[in-house]
C-alpha cells in the first residue's frame, strides 16, 4: 500500500516545476560540493524544504521517522521543565518539530 502511494507521490511531485527546480538545485549543490559541505551550510529554509519534500513523497514514513521522534524528544525535555535551567542539545533538523510541540503545549 505504501509503495503505491510513494510511486504516485513521486510521479506527481516530479511534474511540479517548483519542486523540480529546487530539487535540481539542491542535489546539484550536493554533487558539486559533497554532502558534508552541503550539510554544514544548510539553514532553516533548506531544512523546511527537505521536510516538506519528504512529507510529499512519503507522508507515512515522515510521520514515523520525524514526527514521532520529535514528539519523543519534546516529551523528554518537557518532563524536565520544573528545573531552574533547562538545556537540551539536539540536531538542527529536530528543532522545528520540537519548537512546534513546545508552543502548542506551553503557549509560549
């Protein structure tokens, strides 16, 4: 079932010129500079684009691999909120999801 949805989403995403141009640009940068250099220069806009692309291509897998992990990390930090100082080190890919959970739960 997921394979059919994945193939359908891949075909419909490829025909979208907006996604296609960005896809070619980002993966062209990866080919030229390498994945390590690309990962070091990545910012919030690029992260957001990759998350949205992953959601378009494989929404069920994104829910499992990204959304559930963000929620788990949020719950770990939220349980420690009663301490005077809270400090958490997370990968920058995780920050948007954790911030979303934090704003929704705390209203801050």
